[in-house]
C-alpha cells in the first residue's frame, strides 16, 4: 500500500490554495464543504473566487506566494501553471511538515485528492495514487450507481441513535445483525421515500422489539425495462442487488437477471399469451410467502410495472396484507422499442399524440373499436398483439385507419436480436407471417412508423418495408 488512506478534519483549520484560476476554483469549491478557513494566494482570481471572497467564504491574498504565508497552515494546494513555483511551494511545505498537493504532479505531492462518492456523512474515497485519475473517476461512477441517496440520511439516523443502540444491544454479533436489518429493511425504505420521521419511529420500534429477531419483509415492484440492462434505472439496479428473492416475468432478459446477487433466489413466474405459466393468484401467494419470511422481495417486470403489468393489482394485494412496498418505474416497451427503431412516437409534422393499447385478449381487440382510432395524427403503440395481428388490422381498417397507414413491428426491442418489420397496415399479418415474428414484439401504427426506414440506428435495417418514405407519410 503506497498511500495511507485517511479523512482529514479541516473544520476551522487554515488551508492555503495557491492559484486563482479554474483549477484553483475547483479545489476551493471542494474545500468549502469541509468548513476549512481558506486563504487563496494569487494576484488575480476567477470571478467565482472574487464573489466568494466578497461574501466572506474565503480570504483572497492578492499577491505572489512567499513562505510566510504557510504560518499556521494545516494543508496546502498548489494549483498554478508555473512548475518552478509549484516546486518551491512543495519544498517549503515538506520542510515544515505540512501536507501538500500539487495538482497533476504526483512526485511533488505528499497527499492525493481522491475521487469521492459523497453520501454525507458517509464518504467513499477512491485513489490510484495519482497513476490513473481517470480510472478513479470511472470507478466512482460505477459506485455512484449502486449507492442511493438515502444512505446519507440513514447514516445520520444511526449516528443519532448510536449510543442507544450500543446500550440496548451490547453483543457485537447481534448489533451487526441489527445494522444489516436497518440497511436492507423498512427503515432504509422509508428514507428512500422521503419519510424521515416514520423511519426514525421504525428504528425506535425495532430497538423496542428486539426479542423478535425476525426482520420485516418487503416487496419492491421493479420495472426491468425492455431487455437492455443499460436501460435499467439506478434505483432498479439497487433493488435487484438488494433482493433476497426475485419473482420475474418471462420477458426479463438474462442479462438483467445476471445482475442479481449470487445467493438471491430467482423464481420464474412468466406469462405468455394463451398459456399462463403462473396465475396472478399464485404470484400473490408467493409475494406473501416470501415477504412473511422477512425477505426483501423484488417483483421484476419487463417494461414498467404500471403499464399493462398488473402492478396495481399486486399493490392492492400487498396493502391488504400489510406488507411494506415500494415501486421503481421502468422504461416501458413502447418508449424503448420506438427509440431503438428510430421511431419518434410523436412528431410535429406527423403525430401530435400517442395511445398505448393492449391486445392481450380477444376482448382487448374488440375494445379498440370503442375508441377514436381513425385519427391519422395519433400514433398507436399496441402491446401483446403478435397472436392477433389479423384481428387488429381488420378492426383498425373498419374504424377508419387507411390501408396505407405505415406500421412497424419491433421484435425483441433493445436486445441484440432486435428486428424491425416495416410495411403498411393492409400487409400487417402477411408480413409478420413471412418474417415469422415472435413475441415479445411491439406494434407501432401511424405515420411516424415510416421514419424507421431512414432513422433506424440499432441492429439490422428494417425488413419487408417500402423505401418511398415520403409516399408513405403522404398516404398516412
């Protein structure tokens, strides 16, 4: 270990920054968060440094560096573009046993400024010893995505009750288990929801009820997006990483499931049109069973749990049984498939609105007739319609859509095997049969679908489509 990691308490201690340009400004901005008394030495400083000096946040010494300025200083940052000056500052700091950082010069520095993940009062510092600062920043970005903002308030809350916790739980092993329950359980969940008072009450209640070692379970309804793990939200990734049990749909990709902990239990409760593998009642029973055992359960759904995902039914069940829950939205299939196909769902020239529909059952197809589907300025995004394409076409034609209306079938949207089938409405079932389209596939109907022919960017070019985009748009 070439460097000894430490966190310095600079509150109300004198810190000297030499240099008033952009680099010096960045260093001062970071130091201001520590409560340090900051002196900036430079004949001229940036506009922000001038403003901070005027407001009394820092002290500006408008002169050249000289050794006497190091009197009573705890820490020095040399942020000038003059190497000879930086060498002189570093030599004098070393002579006086003052920690010094010379920006972008490891050899002259006695300490390095790490990349920082700030969940105050929780802090995580990453350093490569100055060898590859870009790597430290990249690692920091990855850690940032795993740690949500509630960790700061959770650390604050634990600090406030630390003495009470140690007194109430003198045994180290039991205290460790208690902290684990705080980290993974409802206290952290309440803080994620912005309910600090309820979180404090939950912590107090957990301390009061220590005789019951069994942790309370909870359920998170999490949208897994359309398949590309890069489209997971940060909250979805954190929920998957924290899950003890994951009940997942058939459409959740293997790449997304691979992000779960190795010891997490994965339960396939997938459904497929015409062949439910697990009934909704059975899924409810599994949610209740695992949550009642004190587990953190993730109900992982393709797309978004509240858009044709029965998320509302599951929340009603959880509420009725007193199970704590939270919801993490996902990027729904219509948004992702359209984006990856180069299809804007709305367009100033071609589509002023969009309607999300499901054709999951024959009744769903008939329900289409009850709405105004003839509007050429409205894009239709139709879920779960692969098995009913003939009926969908006939209903749309019967209720005013032109036979020449462009469509796009996006199969496996956002995944490496994505395909786009393009044509006009009258050809829909025939083209789907010709190209053997399988679910999952989203149907987009409307003038904007024709734009996939020239705006597609992901995967292979559209199949079976016309090439006269202008004609298709006019016909629509």
